[in-house]
C-alpha cells in the first residue's frame, strides 16, 4: 500500500506536471522532509527541489507580513491599552497579561475566520449590556467600568491591528486576513505558478478562500486524504470537514473530489491496551517495540505517537537497547527539563522580595541537582553543611549575611542565589544569566558537564536574553511577578530539538506531527477523554452561542479535528496499538477515549482489548523480628551500664522494635527544622521554667510571697527557656506566638492553683526538684546489675504526706493512673504507661531511702489542671469504685516483680524483639 504523499506525486506525474516547478503547500513543515524523500524515489535524474511550504509560511508570504512572537504581541497590546485607557483605570502589566492573552486569542480567531470586526464587537458589547448582573437603575462604578471595557474592545482592536500593520508585523489571524485582501494581486502576479495542496482537513475561512480562489483560477490542485468510511457516514466526525468542503465549494460541483480511498476497511490488527499511569504506558511501549524488532527490520515503518508531551522522556528511557536509530520530531518541552525546576524555585524564593528567606526555599535551592555540584569542596559539600546548620540551629528564616558567614569559600555562588532582586526584573535577569555562566564554569572545572546539560544551559541563557531584550525594548516589566508570567509564557513554548535521521529508524512524534504521514505500525498513547479528544476547553471571552452564529470554531470542531488525525493514522496502518490510562485522575479522569468505543461500534475491525494490571504480589504481613545475637546482647549490656530510664522501658512496652532502633542501634529520628514549636519543646520549656522557679525552695515551705513573685516573672522565664531550646527559631508571631502564650498560661494556671491551695491553709514543703536518681537492680540469671535512672520532676510534702509528682504538658485523665491487675502494667502502653513511670520514680526513691512510706505518687496534667493532682490508685477490680491511693512497701514490691519480669524479657536471648501492631 503506497503512502498518501507518493500517490499524490504519481498522480502529478501522470498529469505531466514538472515537479521542480510546483509549489507544494503542506499542513506542517515535518511532512516536507517525507515529500522530498518520496520525490527522490520517483526520479531518474537530478532536479532542483520544488518549493515546499507549510500553510503558515505560504500565507505569511501571501500577506507580506511577518509573524510576531507571542510575548511581543502582548507587550505591544499593552502599549495600545495604556494609550487608550485613562491612567486611573489602567491595570498593571501582570494583571493585564492574565486576560489579554485570551483577548489576543479571540482577535486571532475573529481574523482567521474573517468575521466583520464591527459586527462582532458591537454584538459582544450589546450582550454584556443585557447580561450584566446589576439590577439597579443606575449601574455601579464596577458595572460601568465592565461595560466601558467591552465598548472599548473594538477601539483596542482597530488601533492595535493598525499599529501592527504599519510595522509589517502581526499575529496569525491578522496575517490570514491580510493574505485574503492580497489574494487578487497575488493571483494576477503569479498566474504561471501551480500550487499543490495536500493532506488538509479542517480549514479556517481565510484558508478556504485562498485555496478556492487558486483552484478557480486553475493555479492549484488539491488532494484530500479521506476514506469512504468517514466521508460517506453523515455522523462520523473524521469526515466532518471534508463533507462540508465537498458540499459547499463551488469547485467540486464541476471537478472531482480527490481523493476518497477505501484503505480503512482493509484488514488490520488493532489492539487496545489499558495501563495505569504514564510510566506504565511508557514501559509497555518499550515492550511492544522489543517484540516488534524481532520481526521488523525497517524501523522507519513504525511510529510512536504520544498523546501527552510529558510522556516523551519516560518513553525515551524505555526504548530497547536494540533500537539504535530513532527520530524524535516533537521536541522536548523546556519546562520539563531539570533546570526549569531550579529557576522556578529561584523565582519562588525572590518573588516575595522579603529581607528573610524561608528555610524550605533555601534548602530546596541548595539541594537542587543543578546547583549542588558548585558547592563541592574537597570531600565535602558546603551546601550540605549549610543545610545541616539550618536544621541543627532551627533556623526558620535566614538572611543573606547569615548564609554568607557559613560559606566564605563559595560566597560568589551564595550571592548569585540569594542576593535580593529588589523586585527589579533587570536585576533578576542579570543574576540568572550570571548563574548560568557560573554553572557552566563550575561544571567544566569538575568535568561533570554532559552535552545535554550544556544544551539546557544554552537554551535557558537564550531564554533570559530574550527576556532582557523584551524588557529593554518595551519597559513594561515592573515586578518579579510580571517577569515570571512572561518567563513562563516563553518557557511553555520553547522546546529542545533532538538530532536524528528523519527518514531512518523509529519515529516518535506528537499527534499534529503525524499529519500526511503514513506508517505500517502505529503505537498511540494516552487515548483518554480529555486528551484525545481534549473535550470542552473554553479559553475565550466569546460566548458559545455567539461562536455558533458567527461560524467560529467551538470544542465540537476541535474534537472533529482530533478525530480525523486519529483515524487518518489508522487508515493505511496494518498494526495498531492504542494505549490508554486506566488510573483515575482527579482532573482528567481515567475514562478511555470515545474513539475506542466508536471503533467497537463501527464493527469494521476485530478489536482486541487488553487491560494490563500490574502484578502486585500478595505480601503476607509479618511482624518484624530481631534475633538477640551476641552483638545485640553486648549493646544491651552497654545500655544497662548507662541505665534504663522509665520512658525507655515504656517505649519497649509500646513496641519492642522502637526500643531496638532507638536504644540498641541508636537511630534517632531525623531532626528537621522545628518550624512550629513542637509538643516536646513546649513540655521542656514548662519543666525548665518550673525548675528554675522552685529549685531554690528545696527544703522550704511554699508561701504566697514565693508564688506571687513567680507570677511576676513568668513571661521573662518562659522567654528565656524558649530562646534556649528553640535556638534561633522565632516565636513572636504566628502559631509559635500562640504556643508561647499557651506555655505562659499553663504555668500561670499552675501557680494560681498552688496559690489557692496555700491560701486555703495547706502546707506544701518542697523536698526536691528535678532530682536525678539512679539505682542498681539485681536480676536473677544475670551476673551483673541493671541500672535504672531517671529524673523526678518534683517531690514535696502536702500536709505531711510525701508526694512524688510527674509533670505532663499533655492531657492525662484519672483513669490513666489506675490499675487493677499488676500483670497488666507492662503489657498495655496506652492504659498503664503513666502508672508505670510514676511507680518507677517512687521505686527508685524508696531504694535510695530518700522517702518514707506510705506516700502518694501521681501526675499534674497542665492540660487538665482542673482535676488537680492525679493520684496513682490500685483498684480491687475493674468495677470497684474505691481505690487504694497510698503507695506502701507492698505496692512497690508488687511493682518490683513486674519491673524485673520486663527487664528479664528484654534480656532473654531466646525471646526476639517482635514488632507490635500499633493503632494508627
């Protein structure tokens, strides 16, 4: 089966037309390479290459106007806007650019479809007048400005387009309108040219007029590529446009409509494959290619057509090693290269124009792969040291001087990254350009720069040069926000072109690049609703019904365009693989395209459907176990010599694996920057503040004078200990200020509680505050003692009764310090960990003979101060209402039995450390 282009060339030869004198007009530049290839295959002798133009190039030549890039169009439109708008009503460029882009797209559509400008702008203004939301007889200022804008739109258009035409420049729609105006002159001056239009489908009004005029004057031939299955089906979208052309063009009332073929109904192997995620599709494409290369040696007959451009890199990384030749026609979007995320982060850092930088933004820049190598020094890295310094010192906000002090050897790089842009676009562009050259120099010095990375730097340098030129020419960028909007506009339109053999090897392209081209094997990805076709996207200020009335394209026409491209790929193909994403997506959904359902309904081909589900092995959930090897037992002995704290033992009760990781292996949790004051920091501040208040009173009776003096110093004391514990983290605003106030309130409420108690006649004697205790315990079976250590928050005498008190900044209820069965105290962390800890402290005090029994032990919960001192109690049964709250020798003897059982379990070499299932 011949490709479409070759059929056209053979027909032209049959008409005895000289190929080298023809003007070929194609839908895209890409098709021109294949056209030249097919011409060479039909020649017996060398000829001069014919004129080959894309439709955009031909129309530009016809109009005599040069296409202006989008950013230039936007800047010039802003100049027009400012000249026609009162200064008090003018918007800043960044605000203007958000809606101006849409207006320019509407101007483009109006001109491409040759809509009378006065008619449509007056019509739009009248609609806005009718539909505005104000019901008042006299419109508000907001409504007046809104209506005024729509009335001025016609003036904006006329002045703007006139200015562009004077400079012989324009946007695509204006160029098309001007081309139609110049058509008669062109026909008169070029009556000896023969134009060949091939492979077109959807045409705007301007294109249609140009082609019809050339056909009418016998200056052109046109070749459609449509199949009978589509054009003869009155409801098939693939034939939507060609049916209209055949019916409405005067030329086809007297001339044949070339060509309608019957290739689509030829036997084909069509397979649809549903795969989760983009990466899944990329990997499966690699698998298909690997299978195909075993039987197909001519890879140029295989095309991979990507529905989404972000799939390009995953596909390139999935191509089998056996494929050594390939050609990528779509280009890699510059916004997807690693360097793009670096500059995006740089904009995020500098956009607020603040004196201090947020630590997450600083770390994100310092650790970015594009800049990280520049900080290498010897075997270390300054960036890594800086990050560690930020985390260690809890620096939430940093200044340039702080960063410079910690990186003297790399001060230049630090300045380029963090020196303020002062909200000046020129300064920002200068810094970015210097950074690019510094990165290139740094990579060259380290000999780590690859050709691809060098290309990234070159393209970004070009982009920033473009921005500098635009800003120096128009001077409308007044802020970093405005600069970033134009930067993103340029970035989204730039691509990195790949070098390759356009006619050899595997062909990888986007849907639009496949126009006019034919392949025996086609692999199409991302055939999902919202992608192919794109669906209802309405980026326009022109209402849908107005578009219908003025014959402007809507989403229906756009869907029909992609329907044609999809089915045209299938026309001459023998093997078709259609991939779609089965994963549900919040924005795009996981629905397969209507095209696949349509293929089934047509019934022309036997479609093989497959859904690839990743093989997820059923993993039996096993709790982690660690055998107590001799090396583990050595670590346990070292720990025994240092001492077990009550909290480390309750940690074992909660989950033996946590105890193993923390105490045996010494793996501490990652110490990240404490942006908001954590609960443990709050607790430490309260403990330390109370220690400083009460420590001098050891051995003294607590009086009202003491407590009143404490109250006066609460703010000073809390500030002191927050500064000591929170390092350089601020607590003067935001959540931290709230937590700072909470700490003061907790301490104030506690002192008020004590004051009320003293005023009521209770005698409180402070025996000891934050006292370190340590004892040795003899365990049967071990030939060395086990050390138990801890710090008791407070021991006092309340009306003659000794109390062992543990402070808790969190909320503790009375039932958390009660037990029924002694055996349970080492088994249930949630219920009995508080009881275990306070009994540990009481036990150590008794063993050291520092208290005389009976005593009371309990908790003061700062979040539950209204309950006062929560005393430990032993119940006879779970239903008993009474409890014994005095701690006697019997109480501590019973506790000692359970404590030794727990330590014996930890030391038992036959009992592994076994992970417990914890409630999430």
